[in-house]
């Protein structure tokens, strides 16, 4: 079962990279794999990693974004868009955005901004998420190879 999930995730990512235009040119450095009951997101170019819950719809291109969130405009600053699809009555969204400076969401969303490559800021934004799920995302969104910020 785990091997089938890994194959599906790998094929989905390959399809995204070959057939769609990326939000950001850094999307091509993305690696997504299953890790126990979670999903691990890595971007080697930006040196970031994140652990996520499984059961989601993912977009890494404008075309995919329109399929899972027709009202979202996307943008070249986006690296990743996730919409939880396990509990249809309580979906939530996860967005990774790239910017030249930290993004301030004025406490409207749960968010965290890090800079791991010394040149870019990457912001994790969580919306419509139950507070019991926030800790997993914020604690595991970090620089690859660093234990503290």
C-alpha cells in the first residue's frame, strides 16, 4: 500500500512538472514523499521542508489550481497550494509563497515565514484550519539541515 502511494505521488509530481507551468520557477525543485502517515514536502533549491497530513488535493501550477480552487488567482509567487480533502465538511488550505521580504498577514491566518537560502523568504499560510492541526504544520516548516532558527 505504501509503495502504491509513493508511486502515485511521484507520478503526480512528474505530471505537474512536465505538463504544467509552475507558479514559481522554484517549484521544479520540489520533492513530495510519504513518511509514515504523513507527507513530507522538500524544496532543495530553497532549502525548506514541511510535514503535512495526508488526504489532500495539491496544486503546483495555475492549471491545477483552477481545478481545486477556481476562485484563486494563483501567481508567480506561489510554490505550493494544498486543500485538505479528507473531511469535506471542514476543508482547510495550505499555501507556500515566495517573496523578497517577509509577508505580514495581520493575524488573519496562521502563518510562519523563514529564509533558508539567504535570498528568499518563504511564507507558510494556513487558512480555515482547526487549531489542533496548526502545531504540526508550524513546527515542521523549517530549513533543511537546521534544527533551530
